[in-house]
C-alpha cells in the first residue's frame, strides 16, 4: 500500500523521509529515505539520491540509488547514477548509465529513526 504520493504536476524540493511507501508522478529535487517501496512512475522525475526498500523506476532518476530489497528499471525508465542493490532487473527499452554494485545490503532507512 502506498502511503504518500507526489502527484503529477507537483514539484517538491527538499528531503523526504517516510516509514511507509512513496509514489512519485511529479518532480522531486532532493534526497529520499523510505523504509518501504519507492515508485517513480510515468513522467515522475527525481533529481537526488534515493535510499529505500524496493525501488521501481518507470520515470527518470538523476542520482544514486540504494535499494535494500531490489531495484527494477522498467520499460521507459531512465536512471543516471550509481546503483547499490541486492537484486537488479533492467527491462528492455529502459536506459541506465552509471556504476552497479550488487550485494546483500541493509537499507539505511531501516537502521535510522525515520
């Protein structure tokens, strides 16, 4: 269940921290720290680093991603930055540029007080 949404046409500048899940259909400029899932959908765009559980990108991310429970870059998804995750799925039609680190990791958001 998604607990927070940045809707299409909405722009947010700053840091987002959440114990739940987040869906971004608008624009976020800044860091995201989420214990649950992070979905960047459609025209959604993130300019900043993401630290979350499972991260799914069908929009655009310009920044580094740490995904403790897997990262999926879906068709039409674009990621520019360093990726650290335990499981990586990149669909045909997506775009990725950067460095990949695949390892068992602990989500930093889970170890901090969000």
